[in-house]
């Protein structure tokens, strides 16, 4: 078993703008482009959520996850994969950036070129969030429920701190796997099997 990560749980910095400032979608997009070193999300209420950068250890885990997932996406060909720097506009108006995500190719290609270049107006079919030592578990779990409420078909919350994987599916109870060897993406991600222990070891 790999070493245990440690840290103090925190919540991201939240800047409440309404009703003092009414920021349009275009202005939010431009704000993010001007501050590329920051990971900024926006809630459905219009609040800005500024998350601290991840530590090197979590960054390495995310790198391994992205590499493993990229191989499957290329081989499968039915969808498009995205890393943690990608923003999406969910149906409820929130702007979110999952650590890893995937959209069916038919949904992606139905978007205009401009929509693809900005924060695509859709919720990915698959989303993955990786819990950092500074992340309060309840906060990340709320984000996972928001993804499902907005159309995600599968969500994984990977918690290397507690060695757990939470699996989210529509109209289903959240499944919690304790230190699993692997996690299957079937049927949403057919044939994708993530070797979890290899990723967080």
C-alpha cells in the first residue's frame, strides 16, 4: 500500500459577486484567460470559486490518471477526453472544471466551433474528481452530486487520502469502494479499467 497523504481540510476561496457585480459568461471566460495560473470555477449562483494549486504528489497522481485514460479514449474513439484545465458550462449555469472528463463524440460535434473553444455548454458524460489533502470531502461530494444533477452518466471521486473510490450513477446510491485494486468504467466507458493502486501508489 502506498504512503498516506496528509493535510488540513479547507474549502476554496469563494467570492460573492451578486448583486454588486453582474458578470457575463464572456467576461468570466476572459477573466479565466487572464488568470491562467488560477483554477477558477463559478457556481450556479454566480459566486467565483478559486481553488489553491495542488501539491506535487496529487499532481503526479492526476498525471497518471490522465495518461491511463488517454490511452482508452484514443483506442475507443467514441468520445473526447479533457484534462483538469477544461471548463464546462453546466445546464444549471455553473462553470466547472473536473479533474478528468469525457464527452460522447456525437454531443461534442453537435457544438459550434466557438462553443468548443470556450466553456462548452454541456455536462460531460463522465467526470472524475481527485481529492487533494486540502479538500473537504463534503465539498467534493457536493460537486459530484451537481454533475449528476446536470446530466453526467458516471462520476468517480478518487480519494487517495482514505484510499477510497466513490462511484456516482444516475438514480443510484453512491457506491464506496475501500482500497480497490481496479475500477471498471462499464457501461459508460466500455472496456476501460483503471488500475487504482498503480495510480496512487
